[in-house]
């Protein structure tokens, strides 16, 4: 039999007739649809009654009643909590002390409703006993030194160490007793939680963790008191010392100044006066300018040594990086400033262990060492600078250096060198 591709689309006789059951179901569906279309549509809209919004207390004053009046009872209660901070803080620590000594579990007074007052109460329960313990340790130490006649303990350094030890000891004593050291996170723990995981450098042995037991939290809080307490005191002392040193240096810069005692000397000072930077940017720019000038001098000397330029030269070619272009520049006022420095060092004028500045550039040093007689050229050049400067001295607080003093100092230095040679 041949294949007919239209066979699947051909309809045989009687193929599309419905069965009796299907015909009855179709009639029932049609009757139900007619019934639904005859029913009138309801146009009524049912509205759900809206409940009034609940009154919110966000941003409301705790001293106001619901009708907006002043709640005097709340004000009296809060004021009473602030008044009892000192007494309740002492009772809190006393309760902790009794529980620590006798291993009991006596409850403390209820916490305040005002969070600020409760925070002050918690802080006072730590600070007041710590201050009392510190003073007690210092008093015992003083009594022991007086009884033993230990004079070395009266030196400023030993008193400083003793005071710091008393402060740390008082803090440790209170921390070993207070219940607050078993709760919450210490500063390192809060910092550890705030830092991203990739920057977490705080060890778990020092920072409090969520799964720590009360004993672990107390131990870590005590370690924090030892470390941060000592660092805080030392940082404060270092800050005071640094501020005093900077103030002294600033005062000397303002008072110690070069003066010209003749017209030629004043003209020389005005001509050779270094530029003053008023901002950080200007200071950096001036440093770069001086470095460029020093590199130019290095390049001139290298070209003097090798005029054919057949090799890379420092100060001439730009193939050197910043680690290879460092040059020791000549200090301000050169040999004139160095002669003043030498006079100040010799006579201890606002100088304890000073050093003279740089007076010879790096190319000049290389030139002086490159051949016989070159040193004389360098020395004569420095002598010419001293002669051109003339009568230049310096005035400080209670002292003065004149040209004669500088000359005598240089002469003494030269004679010393000749004797040792």
C-alpha cells in the first residue's frame, strides 16, 4: 500500500460525532452559562473600616504625658537617679567586693530607667574604686620608702615608674573584682568586629569574642587595662616632651639669628638669605629646586671629567631613578654658617652636642680628592666666601658671637689640626 501524507488530516465519516455522555455534559454547561449571564451584577463596594494609627512615642519627650502635659513624677524620678549615682556606684562595687571575697551572689540594686544615668553609674563604679586603690598603693609605697630609707625611689624617673605601676595595679585590682569586666566587649573586641575580615590583625587572645566565657572576658579586659593604660600615659608624656622640644627649637629659631655688623656683611646676608617656605607644598618645591641645582653641579663635574659623553652620567642623563639621584647639598650660609656653628659648639651656646653643617658640595669633594693641589683650590674658595661675608655674627638669648670670636675659633681649630698633623 502506498504512503499517503494527507492521511492524518483526512476525517472519516462519523469521526466527529459526540457520545451521548459528552453531549449531555455540553448541554449542562451551556445552561449554567446562560443562568450566570442573567444574574444582575452587584455594584456595591464593601469598605473596610480603617483603624486609627497607633500613637508613636518616637522622638517624644519622656517628661511629657499622653495629653502633652508635664510629667512631674518622671522628672523627679530621673533627677533622683542622677542624685544617687555616687552612692549607688559605691554600693555596686561593694556588692561585687562582698561577692568576690565570700563567694556569694548578692544582687545589686535595680538598674536605672534613664540610660544616661545608668552609664554614669557604671563608670563611677569603676573610676571611684580605681582612684581610691591607686592613692592607697601610692601611700603604701611612700611609707615603705620612708621606712627603708630608699633614696633612689625619690628620683623623678623612679617616681614616674612608681606612679604608673600604682595606676595599673589599682586598675587590675578593681577589674579583678568588678562584675562589669565579665560583660560586653572591650575596645579591641569592638574594633575587631568593625574591621573587615581581610584587615583583621587583632589577635583573638586579646579581643573579646561572642563565645567567650565570663572568665575569658575578664582576663582580656585586664590585659587591655595593662596595655592601653600604660600606652596612654606614655603617649601623653611623649607628647609633652615633644611639644616642649618643638617649642624650644622654635624659640631658638626666632631668637638665634645671624646679624651683619657692617654694610657689606648685611648685603651678603640679604643676597644669600635662603627662601622661606610658608606651606608644606612650598617646602617640598624648595627641596626639589635645591636637589636639581646640586644634580646640575654633579653633571658639570662629570662632564669635566669625561667631555666626550660616551657613557651615562649622573646629573646629565635622566636614566637614573630617584634612589640613585640623592645628593648631599650644602647647608644654608655655607662656610659662614658653619663658622658660627663651630663657635656655638665650642662655647656651648644653646648647643650641647651640636655638629657643623655641610660646607662643601659633593663635586667639590671629588675634585679636591682627584689630584694634587686641588684641595688648595677648594680651601681658597671657602676662604674667599668668608672674606666676602665680612663681619657677620649671631645673637641669641643672653649671648652674642662677633666676627672676632669666629676668627679666633677658626684659628684655634687650624692650629689644632696642624699640631695633630
